[in-house]
C-alpha cells in the first residue's frame, strides 16, 4: 500500500473515532445528526481510498506484466538472431541454427510458422526413413528432399 493512501485511510479512521467521541459527549440531537452525517462521509472517503488502492495495485500489476512481455520480446530477438531463414529443395523454408564458436548445440531446424509467431519450435522427423519433418508445436509438415539434414549456417 502506498504511504499516502495508508495515511489518508488512517486519518479517516481517526476522524471517524473523533466524531464518535463528540457524539458520545453531546446530548444535542442536531449535533448528533451532524456527527452521523460526518461519519457517513468519512466511511465514503475510506471506501474511495480502498478503491483507489485497488486501482493502483491493478495498474502496478499491469505494468509488471507489460515489462515482462517487453523483456520476453527482447529475449526472443536475441534468440532469433541465432537462426537464419534458408530454403531447402524443393523450396521448403526453415530457420537453421547459425554456427557459433564454442556452442555445442547440435544443428537443427525451427518451424517457420512458429518462428514468425515468436516461438521456438523444433522440426523433427517422426520416422527415420521418411523425409517429412513435423513441427512439435503447430504440427506443420515439411517435406524437404530426402538427403537434406540440419546443418549449421
Ligand atoms: Zn510450428
């Protein structure tokens, strides 16, 4: 809770208590009626403070979510820079891993459809003897020529 919101709420609580104390010592009906009005206004004020705090919390969460999405976007850009779009015969597009000195990640292909959706999805052969590659995410099937295997670019 923000300190100013807490202070406003506590001030309202104190004002409510003071109004009750005035009502307890006063025997004047008009004063007591005004004290009740004052207490109702104080309760309305406290409710407004609570609503404002909830809105502040909601906005803080939305900002944190937005910051995280932005970081994920930046992370994807770094990840994507490690791949290059290539075309395999007979015209099958895939993203292939770039060679990086010292990196032991085996060469592989990524699904072009998922890549454009900013997702890293491997293309895998389901049967050793077939040339069809399947995306593990979107189930896209690609059929490069039989001799094509993932290589670094
Ligand atoms: Zn895919």
